[in-house]
C-alpha cells in the first residue's frame, strides 16, 4: 500500500482518536456559549449606524446589531460557485480555483456499452465556454505541459452516441494526467475494470475526480505540493485521482456494492494489484471534502471488493483502443465473474 | 512588489493574450458542435436499460438516453458544500477540503468601533461544531503546530458586544498564520489600516480569506506547496491571505472605494509599504475562484488607494492590544485623512 494511501486511511481511522481529544476540550467548550446561540449577549450600546445601502439579500442580521456583514452580497455573492453541468454522458461539478472538476459522475449499463454509434476520431477537445473566462481551463494550458488531457469520464464509456462521446471531450471533464504509465496504462486498466463490472451488475455508477494529498517531508511535516500548468499558471495538476464505484443490483432499494480507489498521478507498475489502491469511501470524502454515500443506508451497502475480484486486466493501450468495441460485453475480466 | 504578487497580476493581465490564443483554436471549436447543443446527435440504437432505481432528483436526462448520470444523487449530492455561516459579527463560507474558510465578510462603522462592550479575555477559541466532524478544523490541529490561530475577522472589530466578539473566536473564522512578523505584526497593522478607514468612510466592508498560490521553482515550473497541520494532517496552511476592502460613502447607490491586498503568510518587514501588496480585485478573484464585485457598476467604483493613502501605522503589538479601545476613533492614521 502506498504511503499516500496510508496517510488518508490514517486520517480516517484517527477519527476515534479525535473523539478522545475532543473530550479533552469539552469542559472548555461547555463553559463557552456557542457563538450563534449565546444567552449572554449584550445589547450593543452603540447607536445603529445608518445603513448606506438598500438591503439586497434575504439573510439579514437582526436590526439590533450595529453592523450587517451579509450586506456584502449587494456586490454579488462571492461564491464559491461549483458550476454544475449535465451532459448526456456525465454530470460534473467544476472547481473554479483549481480549474479541474470536483467530481464527474457517469452511469454505464451492459446496453449502453454494447452500443457503438460513436468514433473518438470524430471528437475533439473543447474548452468549456460555459465557465467564466478567468476560471476556465484552456487548451493552451495543456499544450506542451507534459501532461495528458485526462478524461475523468472516459470516451469509451459513451459510445452510445457521438453527442455523448463528444461531451466527454469538454475540458471540464479533464485533469492533467501523467500519460505514460498512468493515463494510457494503469488508469486505463482501472477504467476497463469499471466497464467489466457491468458483467456482474446491470447498472454501474462511477464518480471520478482529482485529489491534492499531502505527503510527509523529510522534516516530518506534511505538505501538499502540486504543479500548476499554463503560462500564466492556470490548471492544477492533481497529486492523485479517485474513483468511487457503485454496482447496483437493478432492484429499487436493492443492494449496492461500493468501492473506492485512490491512485497517484504517476507511473504505476502494471504488476501492482488494484486491491492496493482500494480505500474506504470515507477516506476519499475526508480528502476531497465531498460526500458520496450519505443517503445510502448501511444495510443496502456491500463492499465491492468482497463481491468481485478487484483486479486489472492488462492489455496494451493500442490494442485496447482498437479492439475496445468488439471486446466490450464479450470478454469477462480475469477473476471477475461474468453475468452473461 | 513580491514575486507572488507579480505572478497573480501576470495571470490577470494575460487575459488579453488568452483571447488571442482562443482565436487560434476558434476554427477548431467552430467546426465542433458544443457538447450540450449538438445538432448532429444520433439517437442511440441501444435499448434503454431498465432503471434500477426510483428517480430521486428533478434534474434528469431525457428518457431517450440509455443512462442517467445524475441518478447518482439518490445517494446524496456529493457537494462541495460551502457551509455558509452567519454570526453577528461576520458571515463566512467554509471550505471542507482545506478546513479553512473560503472567505469571511465583516462590516464596520465608526459607531460599531466606538462601542466597547467586550473583552477578548472573556472569549475562547472554539471548534465550529456545525461543520461535520470529518471536515472540521480542530483545536488539536493548531496545538503545537507552530502557527497562530489567525482570526480572519479580527476580534478587535467586534467590540460592540461580547457575543459578537465571541463569534470571531470560532475556528471557521481562523486559518493557520505565521505569528511573529505576520499575524502579530504586519497583518495586525493591515487590520488597523482597515479600521482607520472608518475615519473617511461611514461604512466599511472587508472580506478576508486564504490563498494557495503557486511559485516558480528553480526548474521553471510553477508549484503550489503548503503545509497541512494536525496529526493526522487536517488544516491547510495558506501561502497567502487577501483582504478586499469596500469603503462606502453612506449613500444608497453611492460611490464605493475598492481595494485589494495580498500578503504572504510569512514574516514581513514593517518598513515595506502597504502599497506593495495592493493588487487588482480581479487578481484575488482569479486566484481564489471567487467573485467580489460582480454587481458593483464600474461608474460607482473608485480605487481605494487613489482615494486614501494606503499605508500602515506601526505600533507595538502589546501596546496596540492594550490601548486599542482608547485609540479607536480618536487617532487618524498616518496620511489617512480623518473624517471627524
């Protein structure tokens, strides 16, 4: 298991320790009124200053306060605006600070993968012009950056229509990814593993996105460090990527097999078992600030890698690209039982 | 002007260049249908797979599509959730990934600063228990971290009630800040400068927050690098902090003097002029992914540092803490005209 993986798992398992530490501070906290519900508030003696502006927002502080912090919203809400975009093949939330998505969600089924109505040679990479220019990832940022424009939802998952495939080529579905050894190799094998899950599950959902994880330096301190590509620097290069996978049994309220994987944005030896990159979903949540299974009841939830053999099937990139259409639905993965 | 400041200014002024580059790609883009409005979409030949779940979200893709990416939301919306918190003295948006605020907004007036109904010795630092535990900054994260629990809205701006001051001590109003030479020195002088603006403007709004800026390494590449404190690592240490300041003339629809400052989270020599840290508001927007003056018409907008002398008034930290109440409203800053 990689050091980074260990670090985020440590962060999760430390929750128990955190509870103990919280107890240390609880007497202090208990003796302090919470800021928003203090029973000891004093009425300000200062006269209310004349409000220089017309109230523009419904969330105003009471008039007994001499100031109005939310009055800032007269100049516009600062954000962050997590631009939500829905395309035929994917739904995503865009991060205006890193110029990468927060997450991209997709849905694949045996039928959607069996269809072959699109050719990636007809798709071209395009900027997402729906994102305001100052926050937009640009084609020129990737140009000669040394990184691939790495699909979060892969083109090969959207062969059911050219429009669907085209919509995977928008830059808001991309992050800078290491090409050789990662995007074109191990990461592609992971994408293939996800597709092969449709042999077992009639409906598979995948959420993919970037992470910016700290690592421990020689001085013992944890630091996040990542490149920003473009001139001027614009698009952040994630240190890691995650996939959270849901294998659905096809019944309303049925069982859902959930698995999460975190891979470094780096060359990965194909000999490394996929299981080494499996992490608790909670580890991805803690690292990303997101939540993936909040509304999924525990009794419906199964652990994916207990239900199926989580392993990659190594094929050469060129072969895979060429033969993907023919192989889909016709070839069971190594160790992954085929439902057909 | 510091290198980092230059970098973000470069990012802003490069917008013109970006437009030219976009033109290079425009023929390519024009020949490609935009993903969401392609006139060449093919109807998928694959039969619609049975939906395994009851639709739970109003934003569904049309039924002609074989898949439903937004169906993920049945397990909960992933976020990001930018927790918005309103307190008497401040309004903030919390970043669950960095465990710091995105921004904290405050409002000060001559009257609110003249009031003195609170004592910071009665306030204690508290965790923001309204933030879910996995995403919460903890007191123990700061303990022995080497960094101050740096107020974004300063306690001294909320003397008008003990409740108001207490609400500045919640950890969601904090970021890890370098103490000596920054939080207790130059940064405090900047806070003082903001307060002195009430001698000129009857209403002053200040938005404060962290930045994570790249710097150019010796290999010519731009990298963001920051420490994460806590064990396990939990709270990000920003590389810089910004303040966006609005001096309001007190008239509805009146003039607003806007200034923005970006300071490194590091020791800063008191001899450095504040003007060296002034940046265009757009530079803070680009770096933070936020927007601060979207709804402020250009004709109402003035440049703060043309209206007043943007300079700090150096006082020793201990003296300032002791005498702050007495001095407020009674002493004009060096070069800053007093309205009284």
